[in-house]
C-alpha cells in the first residue's frame, strides 16, 4: 500500500503539536481526519490542508468519551475510505503546582483525556487494524513520563502509563501486523506552555526552563510532527514499542 492510499486520524489536531502533525502527514500524502473538541479549529485545519492540495476532513471528538471515539473511527472510514494510522495526540494537564494542591476534578480530567482516551481508541481501532492485517498507532506521551519532576506529578503519571501501555500493546499486537510507538516531547511552544511552567509565559521564565535543555530551545510543533510522521511511515517498519524522546537532550 502506498503512502498516498493511507488514511490517518490525528486527535487534538486543531492546534499545536496535533495541527503540525496533521499537516505533515498530509504533506506526506496521507488523507487526514482532524479530530478535536474545538470543532471550529478542526474545520479550519482541514480546510488549510485541502487548500494546500491534500485530502482532509474534520470531526468534533471528546476522546474521553467512548461514543465520540467510535463515531470518529466510523466517520473516518466512511468519509476518507479507510484507516491505517492513528495519532493519539489529544492531551491536557493540570497547572504546574504541588501534588496535593491538584483537585480531584483536575486529576480526573487528566486521566480521562490522557489515558482513558488510549483505552477507547485501542478498542475502536485495533479490531479494524487486525482485520485488515496491519496499522500503526503513535501516542504522544511526554519526557515527564520518563523523568518526572515536581509540580506535574499526576500529569507525569498519566504519561508514564501511556508509555507502558504503548509497549504492552506493541507486544500484544505485533503478530497482527500492528506497530505501536510513542514520542516523548519536552515542554513545547504551545498554548499550554504557561500551565506546564506554572507561571506567566515571559522571556525570563522561559529562560529558567530553557537552561535545562542541552540544545537550548523548547520542543516545536514541527519537531513532534516530523518524529510522528517518521514512526507512521514505512521507513520505520521494523520499529514497534519504541518511545522516542523529542527533547533536545533533556532526558540524557
């Protein structure tokens, strides 16, 4: 199957890492379903892709809801003619603060969006991938899932679980021709930067975080997009269960 005949879903694709990833996959020739709670933003990204000559559609989806995820998969297959790649990018965080100050509502939302979404998407796409003899999932985790720090304890735990699940599902579905990998971005230049820092997004506050990154900058959406696109491509056909740090050397 050529790249041009493949179809991908990217969740949380109305902005940030997800939008960049969707655009990169479309540039590589895949048809892309833009899924996001922000329906207006999703429609806008899909329109941009079509204007650039790609094939794309958009759907509103709350990845924490089984019905939404099932409808997303069915809608993608119906509108774009199949499904071969899933990028679990949608995510959220509690604001960087002491662990015991995180509320139950904040904790529940982080686990619903970052972790239960992986449960729902696995149940929705893996039977389809198994039946067609192959497919690819790329989960967008985090460096904090490998190297946690103070202030993001519960968020880090959700991403550590995502990484472990990536490896477990990769083992379980390898014989079905399904590859499942993850990327681990460092703190990135997205709308959630202030939440991750736990302070106002100012040049001085950014510098405090940049000093910890050997390559001297934050993760950019294009960095994540290129890593995801490579893991979703035939160029990485012998890789599964890999969790690739996209972090400028932070986790060394």
